C-alpha cells in the first residue's frame, strides 16, 4: 500500500492534534486528555478568541469564544460542540500503522480519532479561525468541547444545562455521510431507558422431577413477564408509542436515498424480525420506540442440571422515539411488566439509567440555511435523517431552544471505534469549507 505524507498545511496541524493519545477510558492518559483540551484552546486563541479549560467535577471542558469581526454585540451566536477524547486503540496488532501517528494511505487519512471526533472538530476550529483572521467572521462562535464523550459525555450536558448564554444555533460535526456523494443532517435522536429486573418464585431451586409442572419456575415466569412488552407485529402497543413525532415529508424523501433496509440488516449478519422489518427498517429505527431484552440469566444454561430455578435476572432497554418523554413512558413499561408477571412471582424493577430523545424541527431556519450552505460547497443537498442511537447533548440543546446541525464527513467504512479508523483525506479541506460556509450563512439567523 502506498503511504504518503500530505503537503497540505492542514496535515501538519491536524496530525499534531491526532498524535495526542487522549484516551479518556484509561486513567494513565489523564494528562493527555488535558493536553488535547489545551490544544483546542490554543486554536481558538490563535483566531483572536478567548478560551480556557474548565474543570467540571474532574472533567476538562474547553470553553471559549471567537467574537464576530464586526458589531459582535448584535451578531448571532453559534455554539460548536466536539470532543477531544478518543477510544482506546486496542487491539494494536490489527492496525496497519501506528494509531497515533497519522498517515495518508490510498487517499485515506488513518489515525485514532480522525473521524471520531478530532478530525471533524478541527474542521470547525479551522473554519472559524480562517474567517476571523480575515476579518470576515459574521457571527460569534462559541466552542464548548469535552474530553469524556467516549466514557459517558455527561459533563458537557450538565454544563450546557446551567449555561445561561445560549445561542441562536449549534453545530456538531460528529456524524457521517450516507455515501461519498451524499451528506446528511441528523434532525433527531432516540432516547433510552434501561432497567434491571429481578424475579423470584420461591426460596430455593427445586428438583424438576419432584416439582416440575406444579411449582412456579422463575425462567418461565421471566419469559412470560418480558413477553408482555414484545412487539409481535413489529410495533409496540399504542400506549408505548404515545408522544412520538411523525417524520415530515422532507425527511421521508431523504430516507429514500438511504441503503435498502434489507441490505442494512444483511450487511450486519442480522435476520429480519418479521415480514415487514426490512421494508420498515428506517421508520422503526428512526421514528418508532423499541424494546429489547439485552440479557437474561437464570438456571443452569451450561450444565445438565434438572432444576426449577427460583431466580431470573434480565436487563431490558427501551429506545424512545423523538417526541417521547422518559417520565411519561417509563411508568407505563413498569406497569405492563408487573401486569404480565404471573401470580406468585415477586418482581423487582430497577431503573438504572435514562436519557431523553432529541428533536430538531427540520423547518428551523438554522437547518434550512445549513442545507443551503452544504449544497453550495458540496453540490448536493444533504438528506434529513434521524439517528436510532442516543446523543444526550441534542435534547440538552433542544430544551434551550437551540436548533442544531448534526452532520459530518465520516463514511460507512470509517471504522470508528475499530482498528484503522480512517477519513477520506480530501474531506478535511472540504469539511472546513463547508463549516466556513455555514458560519457565513448564519449571519442571517
């Protein structure tokens, strides 16, 4: 394979950032996470802005601002978020080059964090600095970046919740393109609720020959309990779907450009849940709630042991559709579980965690201006899609009325969180140009 070092000016600067092993999951790299935060601050200061590291309950945040070149007091304010921590690079033997020594190989830039999210955060920093140094920045650009996204990401959410300054729009480059010629804006994320269930049916395990068919079996009881939540026809019961935001016509049109649902399933080695699962793939994963059993432990599944287990444990999660609320849905799930549990079973329900869904109105001015800006630079209008996953910062911004452009330049083959993470090298200057056009467009907010 041909390896090369780019002659572009951006390469040396971005490579400096990527060489910092800011692995938030490893306490041994705490100083490196701090060093990455300072690197972000330095880029803001180079643009004539102010930036500092804020210690948020032990987690470093890089918080700063580059003021508009003219009439800053009356200029719109744009908040930019990104994270400067990265996933551990293990297993190292599967990397074709040093994960913390960036290299361009066959048109791709390889390094840990190049897509998630250092390379993409760099695009925003570079674009804002370029405009500011030229005296052409029409908006105030605030940066609020964290170093623990890969281990939770709660510090930035808590910071923004107490932040009273707000913004007219927000930009997050921490996502990807549908394919090389088609960018995307994420306008919604699903929420999540996670439960831990413990079910007991007696005092001790029993001999299945002496008591089978007469005594309550915890494994059977747990299966029956969980079955009360299962969507047998592909959708959950109506009372678990209340509050969801229906996709707009513009969104549905954008989803038509996505790979077929059958391919999305087969490419992952998955099998359709039912006859309509492939056809309804994006509707179900973008706009509908879903409940999944994440694990069950009971009895003796590894050894031949003829017992009636007395205890069964299960973890269950629910993905909330955009528009739904944790406090509205969680009690319904818990009631359905209790109603489904057979008489005589003792069911304990613990709610371990929860995060709300996020929804950005597709017709918000910031979104429409953003679509225009990307189309001007890339020559194609981004598709409006949703994410089936959960991103806590999105509802945190939505609660403050800040419309957010969530986009990025990673491709499906970017291998984020895996060895040989990579970004198409030419997308660094392209993403910087798109960010620059976004800042210019937001003068009209």
